[in-house]
C-alpha cells in the first residue's frame, strides 16, 4: 500500500518541540512519508538548530527563510512560498501546530488548495483577540479537517464555535516530548555553569507581544522579577532582548542568559523553586515537573493548570488547592494523532 504523504509546516521554537514527538510516531508506523517545511520564523541557532539536534529531528526538506516584518507581510510571504511546496509535494495531509504565523500560513494555503489539514493543539482560546496567536488559532481551527485537542476546555471551545466534526481529545504532545527529554536532561550541567543550587532559584521567560509592546509594560514585569527573593534566571528571547536594550530597561539583578536548548531548559525546570512566564508551553512544563508557576499575563489558555492549583496569574488570586491534572495524557498523544491521520 502506498504510504500516506504528510507535509509538516513548522517555523517557531515550540513547533519544533511538538513536531518532534509526532515525527517520531509517524516514523514508527512505517506507513507515512513525512516532509517538513521550516518557514524560517525562528532561525537563530539557539532558537532553531539546537532543537533539531537535541530532539533528533531530521533537517527540514524545505527552508523558506522568512522572518521579520509585520504580521501581515510575514504571513503573506510565507503563503506565497508555501504554495509551490504544497503543489510539488502533493501531500495527503498538511500538519500544522499551535498558533504562530507559520501555522496560519500553512493552513490557509492548504485550505485554498483543498488539501486536508490536521491541527495539533487545536481549540485553545484566550478570548483575547488582541493577541496575534488568538487570530491564528481561530482561523486555523475553522479550516482544519482533524483537530487534535490537548484538553477538555479546548474541545468545549470548538463545540461552542460550531466546530463539531474531526475533533480528537489526544492529550498534549508536549508531555510526550517532555518525557522523551527528561532523562537526558539530567545530564545537563547548566546549574553548575550558572552557579545555581537545586531548588534555590526561580526561572522566568518573557516574549509575548502584549508584554513587549512598550517600555513601561516590559519594565513592570522586569521590576516584578527583580523583586523576587533569590536568583531569577531569565533565558531571554532575542526579540525581548532587543526591545529591553533599545528602551534601556534595567535588567540588573537578574541572571540573564541567551535562550537555552531543550535539555538545559528541562534541567532548569527540574531544579526551579518557581516558574514565572508568559509562555504557553512553560506553564505546562512547570506542572510536568511539579513546579508552581506564575503566568505573567492577564489570562491563560491553559485554565486547568489554574484550577489544579499549579498556576496563577501574576495579578490574580493566590493558588487554589493543588491536585493532579489527568487530561494531558500518558505521553502517547502523538500516537493518537498518527492513528487518526491513518484513518
Ligand atoms: N524553551 C526552551 N528554551 C528557552 C525558552 C523556551 O527550550 O530558552 C522551550 C520551552 O521549554 C517550551 C517551548 O520552548 O517547550 C516554549 O516556547 P515559547 O515560550 O517560545 O512558545 P509558547 O509555548 O509560548 O508558544
């Protein structure tokens, strides 16, 4: 029987991490031929290459080299470059992840070419349309054939919007990736390199547009981090670093380091006393390591982390009583994605 052709579209750091789990599961079956297109949205070695190396992802078959510019221009240029790739590859499925401009560009081109789309991490909502990611998610979900939901809330969100077919509750592929990396991350020497002790520091990341849109918003977050007792390690996204530098935001007192690879990140997570972040992925990874999280935003898509007492909003109420979260699955979400793609 001919193998099904899957064209995976990725471009940003969290997508390499999610796609790695599904790529491994696709390869295990022997029933698929996967090609990967990397849009170039994240292109620095420490935002891109390191994840391909550490997660055993084969190099992408197509690299579009598109980054920067406004959201419209970036998405448009990606669409223009993706169309000939899809025409040449003639995939049975276009596989997209999460909520970036690369996700939306892949989904729109496939929809216009009538190629079925599978969206991994479907149904998440912040209900904040000022977030570029929210627009990307809503539009991608509404043109997708298969929608892989990580949580019960995601399923409910889609049903409320009238999206009722092709829904699959599979759990979270990021948990699959976390389990895959956890043992290897124990060998990372990053705590030693940074002079940190187990449980003796906080870990922070800041990169969302809403937090980096002006000097006073970014300065308020940085002030909050600087007021925390003990070292705060801040692997700084290049976009945030550029803005902080340009605005003269004072980062002194924080342990500011370049973005870290996936294994170093899991080592930092495992030893942290608390995580403070505006990242979607890190909110859950904090829970996977059973480290409490403070989300540096006004809302979160991962509401179950708040309900289960492992997360709170920085200007919101205190932690609720703690319990485990079942819905992220057992580390085999990617196998469920692949089973649905096989039909
Ligand atoms: N991450 C990493 N190194 C870093 C910062 C983040 O490996 O310096 C990982 C993190 O562990 C998570 C993913 O990147 O798996 C999250 O990416 P990001 O915060 O860029 O995006 P989001 O999850 O908010 O979409």
